[in-house]
């Protein structure tokens, strides 16, 4: 069965270590698009942090899509939202309680900006703001309305502290929510039903594309939900974590060795 949709993670997958798309990877994805294959960025980033790469690849039009915020929102380039799965104000209160108990900086993401209750913005959050091209809005809890909704919660810190925090976190947070990491300085929390895998299934249904006609590329823990979907053709990057490689049908070269282009040449073209 031919591939009709390519779902491509960004950091560590589409982008090399310099946060660039290599010329070979760009050419391969553009060739796929010309063959009529939907090339869909599938990222923990918000839409503003994805749009520039769509432009660079020359992917445009109302029938171009992006899975963002780890699957909490799926857009087309016209700005229509096809999938939406958001946190509530009560979730914010819970995440704030955890932040206070474990002394972890907490930030939440909206469609167009970060909101934080922190009055000191650490380096990791500043870097995330720069990478995603989204401003940071500092608020007090009293300034946030009770009907507040947001796409994703994030705790930030040095890699060693993030490892400690993941080990310390209350077990209920893992049962109530979808906890993942896309970077060693971040813990990302979506609703229990929001994930890249679920969002891709919903997008596939919308487009009439079967799971067997979808090929996915990923490298980190926030990609695992894609690799758990039965039917997807699963490609792990050479630099992927072991949990991803164990679930893959094919392990390609690393993101610094044109892994996407290599896999497409071997498996699709």
C-alpha cells in the first residue's frame, strides 16, 4: 500500500543540530509533496514555531496541515482548527500546586503565547520562547479568568533537575495526564487524550487516509504515542531514544545525517 501522509517531528528529526533543514532532507520532502503525499509537521511546538519551516519547504495551501502542541491542536494553513484538546482553569490550579510543592517553574501555552506565574524567567523558558517565536505573558493568578483554557503545561529546568523531577512527580499526574519530554530541559503535560498519535489518527480520518498509509518519523518521548499506533509505518531516527527504536519498523540515519531523506529513498521512492 502506498504512503499518503508523512508525519515528521521537528526537533531532532526534521531539524539538524543547528536547527536547520538540510538540503537533502528538504529535497526529499519536496519530492514527496510533488508525488501527492501530505507532509505534516508533528511537533510539541506551537503553530508560530512551525510555520517558518512549512514556508521553507514550500508547503502551502488550505490542504496543508500541522499537528502542534503535541497534538492538542491541529491546524490547516487557512487557520482552521481541525482538532482541539485543551486544559482548563482547574488543571492550572493543580499544576501550580505541583510547581510549588516541587519548586519547579511552571509555564502554560496558549495558541499564540506563553503565560507564566513566574516573575523570573529562566534561560530554558527564554530559549523556548525564542525557538517557538511566541512571547511570554507574566500574570498573577488573580489576573487569570476562571474560563481559562490552554494547550499544554510545561515545567522547565536544568537537565539533571528535570530527571529528578520526573522521578519525584506524583504518580497521579501520569494517570490523569499525558506527560512527555521533547527536550532534556522540559516536562510537557497535555490532557490524557491529547497526543501526536491521536491527532494523526483524527487527521487521517478527516482526510480519508488509513493508518497503513501513514509514515511517521520521530526521536523523543513525545513521539511515543505515534509509535504506539497500530498500522503506522514507523521510522526512528538514528539519534532516537531506545524506546522509539524498539517500536520502529525501520531505524534510519541520524538527523545530522539526512535520516529522513535516507529513509524515504529506501522505503518510499
